[in-house]
C-alpha cells in the first residue's frame, strides 16, 4: 500500500481527511552483531521498507489505530495505557506513548491508519520501525494540536522537541519495559537516524554516530530464510547474560572495555563457553572499526572479508546462526561477484545479507531462489535494499 492508498483508507475508516504522514524504516546491520548491548560498535543502514502512520490529531486523549496489515482496530486512552494480549501489534505504539508520558511529555491523542512493508518477524526490525513511526505520529499530533489551540502546557515537556537520539532511546525503553523484549539500541537508533546512501557507525555507549557512505557499484541483497525464530528471545537473553558474566570476571563495565590484546591475555580466566561468547564480541567490535576504515578507504573487498569473518564468528563462537542462514551464506559466497555474506540481526532464523557487485545481483537472486529450497525445503524471499532516510513526519 502506498501513501495515497493509506490516505484513502483513513478517509474510509474515519470519514475525514488525515493531516499527517509519519514513517520510519526497518534496517539491516552490515556488521557489528550482538555488540550493541555490550556498549560496543555497530554499522547498520536503514532500508527502503517502512512502517507508515497516516493520522489526524483528536481533541480528546484517545489514540485510535486501524492496522491495514491486520485489518483490525484498537483504541486506548493516554491516561490509562494497557498492554494487550490480543492485537499485540499495538503494544509497540502503546509502549511508546506510555514511556513518553511517564517521562513527563505532553501528548495529544490521534486517529491513525498504520501499515508496514517491513516484513514482520523476519529480523528487519519491524518493531523498531513501528515504535519510531509512533514517536513521529505523536510529535505530529502534538505539533498540529499545539498550533491550533496553543493550550498552556507549561510544566510538561512537549513531544515536538524530541530529538532523534532521544526518540531512539524512548523507543528502546518501550520495547524493554512495556513490550518486554530486552533488545539493545541499534534497531531504534538506525530507524531514527538513518540517511539515504549511508550506513551509520554508532558507538552504543556514548550514542555518538558518524555517517559512512555505502559504496557505489554494490548491492545489499537481503535473503529472508522464512524460518521461524521461536528460540530467539530466550537465546538472546542467555547470550546477554554470558557477556555480562565475562565482563564481571574481567572487572569491567561491559565487554566494550576489553581490547583484543587484553582478551587474549586473560581469556583463560573465563569458563570455556563464556570465553567463546566474549571472543565473538571483542573481535566483532574490532571488526566494526576495521570495516569503517575499509569503507572510508574504498576497500570494498576488505569490507566483504570482515562480513564473512563476522558470520563465521556468529556461527562458531556465538552460536546464533542456523542451518538456513548458513545455507544462504554458503550459496552467496560461492557466487560470482559476492564480496561478503553474513546473517544480520539477532539470528536463529530471520535474514542474511550478501554484498554483491551490481552486475551480479540479479543472477545471485535467481540462484538463491533455486538453490535455497533444495538445501532447506523452504522458500526464500529475496530483496535488494538501498540505504534510506530515518524516521520523519510531514503534514498532508
Ligand atoms: C536484535 C536487537 C538489537 C541487536 C541485534 C543483534 O536486532 O534488537 O538490539 O542486539 O539483535 O546485533
């Protein structure tokens, strides 16, 4: 559904014209996996798939949402926000409104139609995109209301002023505290601050970031394994705990504080499994720094090799890959023009990416579509993605 379709849907559902379009993208991570919650480095890019909310402010404190993906509706009062066990798609929006209000923000109610073409549950951060699109919708509703009424909300903070980094933090908080998923900040951050044509090098401790151009002449091909991600949440939490354990033994705040040399000196102090998990994180942080340097030096080959090393480490040391992800990576690496391939996101199913020369991208997509089902018995979904702008809203 494009914006015009969503505007038409809004008119049909609410019988009036919408006043704003808010949107936020999904993401792929180029390198730096399972480093964000270790205060480390990541290099994701926002993709050209979004969650969009077409909306209009309301005079009262209700938020009404119609999901065009699920064709159902939900409504809540900003004065009493509950988490649902049905219509769970709305918990991301409810959570964002809840954390903002708890932090003293003034919010206006709105009516909205929400739709996403970020595939749901495949590891391309449809949840983060929903959270960020909701922040944008709440900013839009507040700004349009405040303009119209100028009602004195002097003691409350205005949602209008929420900047990109804070928006990401509130969205992560919504996911951690309201939805109950213990994720790091990468997905929300890139959905908030992505830029067209650029990847974002993020320091997940200081939350400082730099744009790094995605090189010309290469395509980021995303392959969805179509495999369920049922174990992801418990395994994710287990990995986090193992990293914290390693940091505790080393006497540091987070594994970010351990260099490759320091790790090699002291790894014998860790239980074997914890040492393997920590090795992934410590070396992966260094790989992100090397990858940024490679891109800045226009060394796409070197960048691709680091992607390969990242995958191998996630498979062998961090143990978050799957036979489907490994199959995608193997098929890709055997193909002409592929510079590197790796799983992206949390793992245990979801998506892998291949960095492939533009001229070889469609042949790779074709080979993947043929060979992956033979290897796994599943049908892949293959998308070429381009680095896109982060969250925004516009009047309409
Ligand atoms: C998920 C989480 C992120 C990050 C990745 C792994 O996408 O939401 O915060 O931890 O997994 O890199």
